[in-house]
C-alpha cells in the first residue's frame, strides 16, 4: 500500500492507496507526525510514500519526513522526478506541485482527451494538457476566501464577510450583497470565460473541477464538467508509482 501526503496552503490531505484504488482520504488543518503514525498503524502494509508541500520544511514537516524515511520508501516531490507527461512550462522551478499533480491525475482518467483542470482552493488554478500529453501551463487567480480577505485587508471600510456559498443577485442592494455578488458571481463569470475559450478551441475537452471549493463552483457547470475532488491525490499516487 502507498501513503500520499499533500500539504497545501490551507489544509493537508492524506490518502492511502492500494495500487490505483483509493482506500482513505483524511483532511487536517494542522498535520502532526502522530497523525502519520496513526495511519500507518491502521495500514501496516504501507511500504511507499510521497510527500508534496507548497511550503518549505519547518520542524513539524521535517519530523514527518524523517519518520517516513525510516518507515517507508519516501519520494519527495520535486522537479527532478520523472513525470508521465511532456512538461513545456518555462519556469518549472516555480510550477506548483498541485498543478502538476492535477493534470497528471486528469490524464490518468482521460488518457486520450484534451483536459482542463480547474483547482479551486486558496487560489484558483486552471491548467490545460492536450491529448498528446503536452502540458504548457494555464492561469492563477485568487480563490474565493482570498478575495473576501483582500477586500477587507486593502480597504478602510469594507467588512470581512465569511464566504457564503449561495449565488447572489448581480446587483447587490447593500454592501454585503455587493461584496458577495462581486466575489461569487465574479468568480463564476471568470470561469465561464475560461471554459468558453477552451471549449471553443478544443470541442471535446474534458473539464474537471477539484479543490476545496470545487463542489460549489462545479454546481454551476454540471452539464459539461466533471467533479473529481481527489484529483491531485490521484496524480501524486501516479507520480509515486512512476518514481518508486
């Protein structure tokens, strides 16, 4: 069995796989080495692991990696690994690990198709990979929560509003309604524009939503899109398989 660890900007996801079968997904706000130990106790046949983090190692992350090195064959995700795609990104050192894992996960599900991955978490990333496995990049913009925080942080009088996952009228009739309209409707319209562009250029493209806000956002595009909340974990499992 394999252990997959994805440390993002906001949350940490841990998954257990047997080959390509996903057995377990757990989400943590603050991961500790004891959490890893408990999972390995529950699944004592774990022999391989992959560790992916958006941030540099701190004392906790170092402790986790040391434990994994002692108890599993550990792969640390980095640009020097082998990847089952052709990466044309011009600055690979700054390419987000979750973006790379997301497109690899998409191709594992739709190997013969052009794919668009919309990952909606702290940021919203949109990444395209063609049917021949060529990855060039995509786009990055603030996520829903970041937009709410930015309006409060960089203005004198706009309040901080907890994200309210309910589409607002386009015309907000008070300040809270106007903020919700700008953040939620603005995000949906942003995605509509990107989806329209890619769909017009690649008519049979598979469009996959993943990330923390994916269930909410994908609900506005259900007809032509696919919800795959664990796409990055699937991609990391493939990267582990390729390199271990």
